[in-house]
């Protein structure tokens, strides 16, 4: 059975994207650090891999046009945070690194999160889930 998943994203500028993602706290795959035509992000304790490819390369893989993520969303990438403070800190880093916030930090009864777009318009959620609050029985 499948053991890993790699998410592939098209980007306009590999170097700018690598800088953005490292500034917001993601790690780069050291085996691809010197590559000019791809980058590998390592995300979280489970080390999910997100590969970044120049748009022409990505288009060659898929055989399809690339939708403009500024005007259409095909996927929403959600990552966790360990606290509300960590959500807020990531939002600050995203803005400082040149990203856009499309969903301000908000508390939804045990789930605190925000939404941001990277330099190419791909949309991401960052969520802190307080399971002790979310697992409370419904008091109706």
C-alpha cells in the first residue's frame, strides 16, 4: 500500500518561492537545495513533501493548463499549529514574506485558524484545534 504522498505545485519563480516558504518556517529538502528547476518542502513531523516546479515543467507533467490560483481554487492545503499564538505568528510571517491573508485569525469554538495565499496564490489554512473543547458533548 502507499506509504507517502507528494504534493506538486506550479510556481512562477522557484527561488522566490523557496525564500517565502523558508521565511514562514518550512524546511527545504537538502538533497534539492541547489536545484534551479525544483524545490522540495518538508512539512511537519510526518514530513509531508510538497514539490515546487516551474509552471512549464508542471504543465509538462500534467498535460493540462494551469488554472490561475488567484481567481480559482482547486485545493486548500491545511496545516496544524500547536497554539493560537503559533497561528498568529505564522500569519505575521506570511505577511512579512510577501504572502496574502484571505482569512483573518478566527476562533470557531475549539478551532482557531487563518487562511493565507503564497506568492503564487495557492491557498493554505493554518489551524489550531483544541480537542478538549471540540470533544465536549453537545449540551442541548
